[in-house]
C-alpha cells in the first residue's frame, strides 16, 4: 500500500508478526492469508484461529455466486439472461431498489452488483433464481460445519431473524436442527416476505446467528470458484 494506509510501526512487520498483532485487536479474531494454487486448492500462508467459525456477513454472497456459477456451467441459466426486478425480492441495502419494478437486469450485471457493491436486492434476486437447494451442496463441500450456514438464508430472511421475532425464537432457529430450521423457515420466515424493519434488533445475532463460516471455509469457497473451467462463461461471470 506504499505506506498510505499503514501505521508507521507496522510497515516493517513480517507476515507472521502482522498476523500475531492482528490477534491482539479483538478477543474473537480469526485470520487466514492463503494462496489458491494451480491445483485449485487453498494453502495457508499465515493462519490464526483459521478454522473457528465467525459471522460472515456479506461474505456469504460468495456461496450465492458459486450457485450462480454452477447454474451457468450446467446450462440452466446464462450470464446474459434477463432477471426482472420483483417486489418479493426487494431487500434493505439494495441500490437498485429505486429502479421501477419489472426492470430487467442481465444476470451478469446482478452478479457484479452483488459482489462489487454488495447490493442486497441483487443478492436476493440471484438467491431466488438459483435456489438454496442448488447452493447447499457447494456449502456442504466447502464448509467444515455446514449446519452453521444451512439452510442458506437470503438477505431479507436473515434480517427477519434480527428484527421480526423475539430473541428466544430467533435463537431457537439458530440452535435448532436442520429439520427444525427448515420448518421454521417455511412456516415463519418466508411468509413474512421482504424485511423492512421490525420491532426488534438483536445485535447479538450479528455475530452468533446463521451465516457462520471459518476463514478456511471462505478460502475453500474461493478455491471452488477457481476450479470452474478456465475461460468458461461460468468463471468469467
């Protein structure tokens, strides 16, 4: 970074020293500096608590992108396909929410919006298009404890856990079995539709709710994407 964003005392640290210092910044710090090699595997260069699950926040979108890439690779969708903006997928933090309903976006543009500026409505449109059932096998193959991520909620669905239920009910979902989670999702969360706020805001769930994966899991997800056929429409998207 040319010294522009580092404190002077940090500029001469080795990678190992920087990783050690990083762990002093928080009692719940995890770090992985990794390299994805030509074999498509993630190799750790520096790791501190790298297998400890942490809240992923918008990094969960990496798995949504993987689901999109798989759908392109198997021919069920194409990068140029048009995806209309529909009211049922409007999410808080969606930059495209100001566009008229019915506006058609190329799938590739939604993928760029999802990852480039973390547009939440673009995310929920792609999440709905591909389907959580298609994303689940990728989560299962890349995450050491996939139950912490599955069923893979969309943005509005996750926000309902934060804002629409008493904390005890939201925690019953977070700590429940897969069968319980799926039933709660179908019967309690999905019928609520898009989330536009609610009577609660459970800040504890921002770090201990669903969407949890370790730095190693995240690296494995990126490695999965890198193993897509080189030069294919899926990897270019």
